[in-house]
C-alpha cells in the first residue's frame, strides 16, 4: 500500500488556518481564498474530512466548548501569579536538540482547528500500516487517551470500580454514605455516627478522577495516583496520604489544619488553599506548587513557607528542600486542564507522562536521546498522534503489541 501524503508539520501558521477559522465563523471567502482552500483540500483525504466537519454545527459547538474550557482554566492559572515573561530569555544554548513542536501563539490562533482533530494533530493523521508507529506489516489499533475512572478501596479491603457506575450510593463507611455524583465521589455523614474508617481512591494508568472529602475539600487525582483518607476528620488535624499527583482545594478550618503525607519523605501543612502536588515514586523530586493561600512544606527537619506562585522542591536522594520563587503554573496545572505541557521537558519526562496517561511501557534501545521539547498538546489525542508530533525531535518510535513503545534514536 502506498504511503499516504500528509500535510507537513510547521511551527508557523499554515496559510489555510485563517481560512478554516473563517469557515468556523461563517465568514465568506474571496475567490483567491476559495482556490487556496480547494487546493489544500485536494492534498489529502484528511483535509477533505476536516473541511466537511467544519460544516457540522454540533461538532463545532462541542469543539468550541472544550476549547473555551481549556482557555478559561489557563487564564485562571495566570491570574493566580503565573508570569511567563522572559521564558528561556538569556539562557545559554543547551547541547541538546530542542524542538518546539507547537508554539503557544500558533496554538491559540488555530485552537478551533486543533481541537476539531483531537487538538494537536491538525497536521498529522495516522492511517497507513507501513508507518513505523502502526506496527510494521500488521496495523495496530490507535491507543486511546485516558479517561475518568478510579478504584475505591474500602476499610475492609474490598474494592469498587468507579469507572462506569451510575449516580447513587456506592457504599457505607464509618456512619457515612459514599456517593457517586456525576463522576465525583463524595461523603454524606448524615447516617448514624460510627468510628471513622480509612478509604483509598486509586487511579490506574490511563485514568483520572475527582473526589470530595468529608470536610468538603476537593481533590483531582492524576493518572497512576492514590489518596488515603478517613471517612470523618476527628481530633486536632485532618490528615491524608498521597502517592502520585493531585490538585487540592482545601476547605478552611484554622482549628483543624490539613496535612498531607508524601512518600514518607515530606509533609505539606495547609490552612485553606489551592495547590498541586507531584509526588510520583519514579520522579526524582516531590513538588508542591501553590496557587492560592499559604502552605508549609516540611522535609528533613526543614520548613518552607510558600506564597502564591511559588513551588517547594524536595529531593529525597540528597535530603534537599529548595524554593522556586516563580513557578510555571501553566505547566504545573496542564494535566488538570486537559493538556500536556512539555516546555523545556526532557525525553524521559515526556515519556513518563505518556506512560501514565496511555498505560504503556516505554523501552529505550540505545540509551536515552538528549532531546528537549516545548509547547502544549491536548490530552485527548491518540498516542499515535502525539508520537508523530514528537518525532520532529529526530527521536523515533516503534509501537509493538502489548502497548510497548520502543524509543529509537
């Protein structure tokens, strides 16, 4: 089968993008613009399909809804102290191949088009079986992105898979009813009082989930993460245990501070605030990033008070606690806002994110190439779409059966 021609990937806007934007907005095209559009449509079936979908009102409506949601969250992060001024300005050139596969100016300019094709793969569609990502002679099914879902482990060790349950009572624990409400787990303490029990919500690879604790605090769990908590907070503190990554919005209660135990190496103390914690076991550091309020990071007999926009970095290997005074909030919060943010990320960092979101195993055949990346991609892309974008780094991939991804320099 002949290899199908695809539009080339560029970091600068393609001339057809403003024409597609006009189609979305219902604006008329000039004769010259119509000729350009028809020539573009004739280059591939994928282009013809995109142009056709732009005429489907329901498709466009849903696409715009998703995009405005992402933009809203991103704007909120920036209002909370994020400033990306002078990004990489004055930095010495690194001895690696840097690839900025999607510059944010272009990303916003062509947002509607990107979302329509899975938001990030406007230029690229995987359709041929002879592409290395398609598994050689045997085509492989596209690996879909992660989705909402988790496992609830009750006090007695029994487990409830939450992925596809309908709204309603899931269990009864420590005098409280455990409820599933529109994809979020919550606790109703209106039942008979009982001894508090410890529950755990875990997200496997390829899942993320939301829950509300008995005190009203909210947690968003990233993939391959877990949080352990009591069904009622008694005594002088509210304590939970986190593995992996989560975003917290903690209910204020000065009489009962909120504390989070992390990997037996650190503790975050909270009075009421919004913040993100990344504490995966396969990451070299534990990072707590503050958006609102105030938190304390305690580690190795040291304490660091954070202000909004700051990040505490704990390095268990050498027992260090460091402060980043101006954290990249867009990068920190990208996962919750439906994006991968690979700004200045190494190949290893990128692959660890893909492993967790797509539930794959990554294998390096000849060491780890020294590529670095930049830009954002919507997390609703298939794995193959993301990999084709990343191949602009001159790092190549081979996808095998069993969800095994081989990295080839």
